[in-house]
């Protein structure tokens, strides 16, 4: 073989290696899956997931909930020896799914040896038998999630209809407390003794709970949405006063409007995921002590969600209610602008909301009302967000604008009723979600 032929052969081999490497990279990164922060037992590398769906459609968020703290009473053993069956609602459907599991507030590694996903047969823990799928993490059934970390499962083929309830079940054999959870789910989930992860019947799941444990996101491969709208908020967004199990949060209602109108020339085809935490503040962590501020959780809970196209922020009322002395409207709006700037750095448009009335609530004071009015004035002036939804105007009593209109009041004079949540979704201009961040606010 001549030197020239040898060089040509070597060049051809290098080209093949580069092409194969690029193909592998593209295959791994195309769906954005894989583990993040987790150790997959027995798998130092990530093998091909034979259950992964075909690369059709778009990955988008179907459901999410922000981790809001450590579940009381779980500091020592966590959920050791028990199966956790979370029930969540699919905002959009798809042909494939993956989930995110979190040990954010854990003090020790969380070992999960078995996990599954299925479509619920009803509103309880029973599954449709032909939909039960085992979840894997880098091809393995066991995953260890370090404290403060999260992990994304491999994608799995499963037909998830829009509007269905989805069961995500995990089993941990060893003590691994405290449990990372979302406190106000407004949805009944379940637990069972022993490994009941792939039980189709829900008979063993005799311990109902109003918490979501470990599970923080459900993404689907779908042709129903081209991206995700992330809503960042407090208890009003969390839907703390909405009917349990009815999916009547204002974000649920907004998602329904988008599904009905999406695809028109003016309205984008987006899903909606809810990142509300009751008691959440812009500037400071809230009670309970591990309720992280919006500034501290923005990267994870908003920018870290799948295929984000736009951000909606409904925050500030707890900065007024829970700040000793008089809250500073300048600091609150400065914090909100920081969130907007972070979103703009990713090219994301931000729609913000005015703060709703709370007269007759036990936390109401005249000086706090003045701060609310000052924050709202800055928001309406266009100096905070790219676009504004005036929830204050939509919900206030026309005879006393400092309080909620009676029909929209849940009864505590702070949180809206189901009718109030519906009204919030109705006044949201869907066309405001279209487009990217402006070059300059």
C-alpha cells in the first residue's frame, strides 16, 4: 500500500468515526432525555432505550409541579418499603412520555428500584392494564438520586390521551428521607405497602394523600403542542382554593382555551405547566422554611422545563403579606424585573399579571393595600413585563375595588373560587404568548 493510499484510508476511517459519533450525539440529545444528577446502578454509560418512542412530534410539558419542601414526618425513613402512586392530569396527550423525579429536599441519596407509568382507569389508583409501562433510567430499573438533585427517566412508548389522569408509581426499598413533595396538589394520590409499582389494580393503595411525592414533571412526545408555557406563581396559581380533583386551577382553564384556539394565525399551539407554590415570594424563601423564593428557583422551575416558549408570572402578593413592616414596591418590582431579564437572556417573552385584591383577608392593612396599588401601577405602566394580564381589574368588586367580587371569592377574601379562576383564564389574551423576547424592554 502506498503512503498516499494509506492516508486516504485513514481519512476515510476518521470520517466514518466522526459521522457515527455525530449520529450518536444527535440521537441522545434529540429528545433531551437521560438522567440529570442521578446514578444509574450497573450502567456507567447510557445504553439505547428500546422502549423509546419514534422521533415524531415535539417534546412538551404535559404536567408539572414545583418541589415545595420536605414532607413532615419523613425525615428518617422517607417512604422506605412503600410504593408511591402519584396521580397527575395530562394537559396534552402524546405517543411517548418521560418523567422527572426529584430529591431536592432530601438529606441522603434516594434509591428507587422500580418505577412505572400508566393511564388511570378512573379517578382512583386503578390503571388501564394495557397501558402499564416500566420506567428505566439509562436502561436500568434502579436509580440513585443524590440529595438536592433530580433525574429524568428514559422515554417510553405509551399512548397518553389529553385530559387523562396518569399514574406514576415509584418504589424505594431503603430509608431515604426526607421526602421531596408538593404540598397542595388539589389531587388525591396514593401509597401502598411493599413493591406494588406495576399493580394494575389499586386495591393495595390504601393510603390516600393530597401531596405529590418525588414527581415534578411529565413530558410527552406530542403533535398537540409546539412548546410549553410555564406559569410561575404562588397559591393563586397553585390553585389552593380550587375543587380537589376537578382541575379547575386558572392554569388548567388557560390550557383548555389554548387547546381550543391554538393553531390559528394569532394563537400559538402551546401546552401549559403550573409552577405555583403556595406561600411563594419573589424575594425571600417563605414558610415552610424550605419554600424557595422565585429568584432562587427560576432556573430550575422555569428555564429548566421542557421546550419553554413563554413565561407567565403571577407573584408579589406574599411579598406584601409576609414582610415585617411595610413592603417596598421598588424591591418587589426590581425582583420581578430580574426574573424577566433572566427569561429574556433565553429569548423568552414574559407576560405578567397584576396583583389581585385582598380586603377583608386577615392580612389586610391599609399600608399593604398601598403597596399593592404601587406595584400594580408599575406593572400597568409597562415597566416590568412584556405584556400584562389585569387580574386585579377582572376580579375586583366594582363597588369596592380593594376586595374580590363576591362571586369570585373562595371565602377567605384572598384566593379566587372556581368561578374566579375561570374568569382569570377568560381575560388572558392568548395572542400575547406569541413571539419572542424583545431586544430591549
